[in-house]
């Protein structure tokens, strides 16, 4: 084989490798380096060894951020359940059903900042939610939703669920449309009602989609930022009630100019996400082998 | 047929998306605002209502007497960044730069205005080594000392005594680090309280009897809640809580030798207890109290949902633009003073990059933007004020105006001449502030006793001094 033929595949790979190198591998290497320095962005970094990692161990806010990130994973099963339910509902041959499918998908194509701002106005002290509740007599005084520490994270999770249902339901809808109608006929003949039909036919048939959605939505939940940023007005919530890993990383890097420490947090986030991905992939592989 | 239906539905979806995009694009300016939280807001934009003053002012002629900085480097080419002055003041800036070039021939000037991302842009520019030569920095938010402590700014004490003494002394000494000054005082603001007269009438209160001191505010807020069913729109300066403690509570935050924090004193406890009591009584909007965005409170007030709001009179035009009806119900009174007795500190400064290739030309430009003549012209276009006594000799400042935006004009000199920066330079300010903020939030919302919260914060903050 001539040299030219041997080098040709690498020439085709080169553009992608260069892009990956510049935008993925170099930044990762830079973050690892900066995590070993005291770096405030504006002045050159000063090597301090593992001091940033030692600081991580004593950081209560980081522990809280980790906890919040793991709590945020609860959106995944809720999203899966609601998305499947929605997909089942819209998987019908009804007049105008395409309009409903399109409308449910609108949040997925709306900007996360626009959605976040809209929810912030809704839950503002003088917002729509309080207005309705006060006018119906459910409450006598407006609730300060976003200034109540125990409500910030649940509201952010609700926003994520609301914004994601349409997107994930499309994935499940595609899966449902591949389920042979004969299976539903057989279930009906066996005496299943509608709920049992979906439990014993639809959901097992959607297993690959469920695993896929589970993986991507849980990774997205671990990396949540936009919702917290907008809902809390860049503060992370009173008493850090909404601070998650990525938000805390941003806060350290860009608000407090502790880019070195933020890089150490990024390493922790990388390891957590990597661990999670490995677990998810193992589950996926196990699921596929069981199916075979 | 199905294909045609699908295309029709796709068209409908696209139409919906366009509408939503348009609505999103028109959302109010709640994009992260770097506009400093100092009571006089920093967005010095022209008041549309001051039509007479802002009607295309003619450019000033160059005056050789304005060339007060000597030994300008020949062929100097310098850059200047302003903070949120464009597009409203494009002409003023352009005229000023043209006049500067006539006064100091041979110097080229490149101007950029940065807004919401100013701090990020500046930090990136410093990191990349291409930061501007002259920089408009907020004194009120402590940006000058932030950059000065990292040796990024040029000390300006080498200028002549005539130049130094042309500014109010308190302003010249603002944000000094280790006794050195790093900014030419730029435009200044005057704190006022905008009052929504409807709430005061409902509560049977006279706006003219608005509290003169900060410690009287809790009682006022209680009355407003009981009688007018409205909560107060107060704000903690969450980016610089120690400064607020000093001005409002006359709290000594750092020991004289700088080795220990002392904000858990009885004065510090009294200051924080005041806010804790208001939160417990439900007389304040908790979101506005703890927001980072100083525009949040203004928006709440402009929507007619707050009884009063502390800001600079230059932002009254925002109230008018958002709610013309409220504009008609506005009263303006002086802002209350804290226990320190000091009304406030400087608002904006012009600093010089420590690594500029043209230090004299850069100092000349920074000084030129801040001299009496230049800032008097700016004052005629917006309710902000100059930094030097000589500027106030202009008849403009003793003239009266029927507009509520100009209500502080007559008292501006007296207020600004007393401005002083009484806050010590705080090492690791960002991290220390985070510790203090955590303590404040625990005391306000976490049921932790105020004394305990502050003492714990002092212990933690002292570790940052090591």
C-alpha cells in the first residue's frame, strides 16, 4: 500500500480531529492545568498544586450543589412518565391532532432564557399565579415563590419538565408508531382494558426509547444551568437553594473570578458525569442483551 | 392529501414560533444587568422630557486651557471604553473626543461602549493583553479598587496639584488603594426617593415627611403594609454588603491593622436586625431585597407595585416610558441617610490601564472626559452631575426646571461635595462578600440569630485574610 493510500484516511479525519482538538481536548487539558493554579482570569495563573481540590473537601456550598444536582435527577422518571402519557394521547388518528403535536413541541424550540423569564414573571410576587390564587381566595397574601428557599428547586424542576415533555414525547411517539397493531388487537382479545394494553404492550415496546431518554435527560439534569440562572436572577436562590454544580462552577469562575477553583469543580463534574454515563451505558447494554 | 395537511400544519407551527420569538425579543430588560447597584443608577441616558436641554446641543469649541496634562507622547493612539453610554450619548462622546484631539493634536482615539457584558469583556481583554488604555469604571460598585488591587490600573497621583484639587476632595479619594488614587472622578449621581403618591395617600402619609434616616424605614414600611397593603421595594447591595453596612449602619468592618473583620459588632447586629425584622414582619419584597439586578426594583416600582424606590433622578424617564400614569403620581424627596451621616460615595470614574503604552496621553483623555466643561455639557443632557466645584458655577445648575427629573439640580453640588468613600479596601472582596451574603441570608431567611450569623461569618472571613 502506497504512503498516499495509507495517509488518505487520516487526511479525511484531520478536520474533525482538529476541531475536536481545539474545542474539546485542548479546553479539557487547560481546565486540568488551571485546576492546579490560583487564576483570576485577568492576571497570569500561579501554580498552587492540589490546594483547590483540598478546598473542595471543605466547601459546604459545593456539597449542597452536588445534592441539588442529584435531586434534579428526579425530573428524569417524571419526564419519561409524562412524555409517554402524552405520546399515547397524541398517537391517535383524530382531526387536528397534528396541531396538538406541534403545539406540545413549541417549548422544545423556544429559547430556554425566554421560557425561564416567562416562568419568572408567572411566579413573581405580583405575577399571574398569585393574582389567580388571591382572586380565587386560595391565599390571602401573595406567595413569594422565588424568594422561598424550599420552592426554588421544585419550580426549576417543574420548568425543566414542562419544557422537555414535548421533545421527549416526539421520541416516544415515533416508537409507538412502530408497535404492530396486532399486539394491541391481541391484548384487546385477551381482555385488556386501555391502561393494561399500554402497560403490557406499549411500555415494553418503548424500552429502547426509555433507556435513551433516561440517559440524555439525566445527563441534562446533572448539567442544568439556564433554569437556575434565570429563575433566581443570577443569585442561585436565597440560601443557595437553587445552586447546582454547573451554576456553582459559573459563579466561581465568572462572578468571583476564581477560575482555578472553578476548574477543580469542573473536574469533579466531569468525573460525576462520566461515572453516570458509564452506569447508564452498562444498563443499556444489559437491557439489549436481555431483549435478545 | 396527508402531505398537504402536514405542510399546512408546519406553516401554522412556524407562524406560532415567529410570534413567540417576537414576544421573547420584546421581553423587558431583565437580561443580566451589570448596571451597578449604587442608588443613583449608572445608566445615564437622556431624559426625553428635557427636550429643551437635549435638543441637539452644539459642540463646544476647543480651549487650550483644557490641556492640563503635559508631555503627551507623540503619535499616541489610545482606546477608551465607556460603560452603557451609547447610543444616547454618542454625540456628546464624539464631540468630546473631537475637542480632545484639537486640544491635544496628534493623539488618535478609538472609542467603544460596552454594556451588560462590560465586566466580562474587560476581564477577557485584560487576560488577552488588549485591554483599553482608558476605562470607565464604577466607583459605586467598587470596580476601581478591584482592578487596582490586582495592579491593573495606573496610579494617578503624578498629575499636578491643580488637576487634583479641581475635583471634590471626597471624590478624588474614592476607591484609593494603599493611599493611591486610580480614577479621575467622572459623572456623579444624587440619590433620591421616587414616591408613588397613591400608596402614601391610601396610608394617610405625606411624601414630604418621608424618613430622613434609614432606621426610620421599617416603621414606614409597616404602616404602608397595614394601611395600603403594599410591601416596600428595598434592596440589599448583595455585591458589596460591607459597604452598605458601613454607610447605613456606621459599622466598622475591618480592624485598623487589617488583620481581622469586625462586622459582628453591636452596630453590625443592629443593622442586620433591622432587615431581619422587616422580613419577619413581611413588609419587604424578598425578591427585590436580594436581587443582583438593580433594575428589578425599578421595574417593580414602574409597574406601580411599590410605594417608593431609591435611585437617581436620571431614571425617572424610565418610569415615564414604562408607566406614564405613574409619572403623574410621582413625588421626589431626598434619600434617607444612614447612621454614618455620609450621603454616599462617587458613582463613576475614568481610570488608566497600568500597561498602557501612552500613559500621559491616556491620563490626558481620562482627565478631559472628567473636566468641568465636559461634564457640564453631559449634565445638560441628563440628570447626572459633574465632579468639580468649578462646573457648578455654570448658571445651568442654579436655574430651575418644572420637570421632576431636574428636582435634584439645585441641591446636587451640596450633596456631591460631601461624598466620601468611607469603606476600607477589603482583601479577597468577592469571596468575603460571599461569606457575608451567606450570613445575611441565614439571618433573614434561615432562622439563625443575627449575632450568631455574623460571628460565624467573621470567623470564616478571617480565614480569607491569611
